[in-house]
C-alpha cells in the first residue's frame, strides 16, 4: 500500500478518537466496503476485531492520497430487558 498523507487535522482527530495509523492503513488496504464518490473522494469502512467500525475518507488518487476525514463507530450492545 502506498503512503497516505495525514494533515494535522487528521492526526488530531486520530488522537481524539483513538484511531491509529495502523487502523487507517488496514481500513484503506483491506476494507469491508469501498464507495467512490463524485467529488474525487473515496470512503473506506472496516469492522475491526474489537467491535469498532472505522470509516476513512481519502481524497485524490495515485501517489497523492490525503486522509480528509475519519471516525469510528462502536458497535452497540442490545439493551437488557
């Protein structure tokens, strides 16, 4: 997998949300779902072994690919009755 560009705001969001660079590379390199958008951005999602669903949005193609957004969604447990 090629290198990704991590702008300062993406690094800050990763720190805030507990998402590692390894999480990002795994999500982009081996996604469960990949959606190419009309705005030259691609969304990658992956369910991690720990139950988090990571979503990463990448802009550009070829050798210049920049992380523009990322977050995780924790899998919710059903409520007890």
